[in-house]
C-alpha cells in the first residue's frame, strides 16, 4: 500500500473514526482516485503561498489591475470595430500585448518576490566599514601601547 495514503489514513482515522470507515471503504474501491486527490491537495498547498502574497502585495495587485484594464480596453475595442476587423486592428493588438505583459509581471512578482539588492549591498558595505574601523582602532591602540613601552624602556635605560 502507498505509504502516503496510509499516513493520511491514519491521521484521518485518529481525528474522525466513523467518517474514516466510510472513506476507507471508498478509497479501497478507488485507490487511483484517492492518490490523485492527495496529489491535488499537495499542489494546492504549494500554490497557497504565491496566492497569499498576490493578495497582500501592493505591486502584484497594481500589475494585475493594469492587466485587467488593458484587457477590458481590448475587449471594448473589439466590440467597436467588430470581431473580423479586430484581427488587423493595431489598438486591439497593443492593448492585448500590454495586458499580457502586466499579467506576466504580476505572476512573476507573486511567485518570485524581488530581493532587495540595495539593502543587501548597504549591509555588506556598512559591515565591512565597521569591521575595518574596529581593526584600525585595535591596531592604533596596540601601536600606541608599543610606542609607550619602547619609550619607557629607552628612558629607563
């Protein structure tokens, strides 16, 4: 028996024993469908994070709104010039292209959030500067103490 199916079945049985008996009988009759349902559930869980980001990210919503506006303009233009003339209409082509570009950008922003390169570079530069400052201060302190030791040893001799 499929290990994933068994694990899911054990979890469900501990939560809902009566319902599990009915579902177990159904899953026994249709094992391929049951495995497919579990796969679909896992795919939905993988999609959950980009969808959540798309709902909360201002830039994703902005790009999606622009895509929707351009698609609406293209549809209105098709209604104005007629379906047969829309294939050769430049405005319909332009609006459709812009809608596609904005939709693609929204999808990319939702699935691959941009990394803030400027922040990373700033942290590295400031960290390096701080490290260099500490190293220089330590070097000055040890150099000054050596000079004092040399001066005291020369003066006492």
